[in-house]
C-alpha cells in the first residue's frame, strides 16, 4: 500500500497500514485473515494504492516495488488499475474447475478486462468504487475477474500492463 508517511516510525504506528498482499481478498468470497470490519473503516485518504498478489507467488525482481511506486506515482493521467491484463472479448464458461474441483462446473466469465491474480494494483478511488460493490463481488468465485468486472471502465482507461511472469514466480 502506498500512503503518505514522513518517517518509518509513522508508518509503523499506522494501524491501518497493511502488507502488499491480501486486502482485495476480503472483497471476495474467500474468508482470509483480514477482518471484514476493515472495509467499513477504510478511508480513501489513508492510502494512494493497494497492491495485491497471491500467497503462492515469489517476487524475483527485488526492486519491483520501488520501480512500480515511482512509475505510478508520477504517471499522468493517473493510473487506477494495473497488472497483467486479460481481455475477455466475449463470454465463455471457465474451465478453472478442472484445476480447482471445488469450483462449480458452470462458471461463466463475461466480457471485460481484468488483471490476473498473480499481481495487480488499485488506486484509492478504484477501491472506493469496489467497496460500494462488495456484495456483488462476494458472489463471484474468481476474485481477480470480479475486481475487473465490477470496476467501471472509467478506472480502466489507462490500465498499466505488467508482465508479471517476469516479476513473480509460482512457489
């Protein structure tokens, strides 16, 4: 998460500061270690961006976060969403149940653009919009798809495409 901190001590004292991982997962069906109550107290003026990655990913480019923070902090117009962009030009039935049998066999993926779950980031404004749609997002099984599907096109106009396969590896 990018927030405005003058010192490391100030950052460490901020009880709302979270690691780069997992915040978005509280928007989805999964029950993870971040409390749902956080969504009710989150204020968009507390951060600029949130970064999300899966817990089975290993960062192989140690300077990635410094680079991405500098890039998106200085980008004009502002970038609200970025990661490896998946374009779904027409609806289809997901076959992800073959990899994860706990998923339903009938799992439609509708037309949208989204960033896959290996890594993506969202601006505070994009998060604010998604929080207002959290009940719909909770109904979805595929968290990364749901984030992109429910994020309005306005926030996807200047998406930043990142070759995440060169930055993260599966563990």
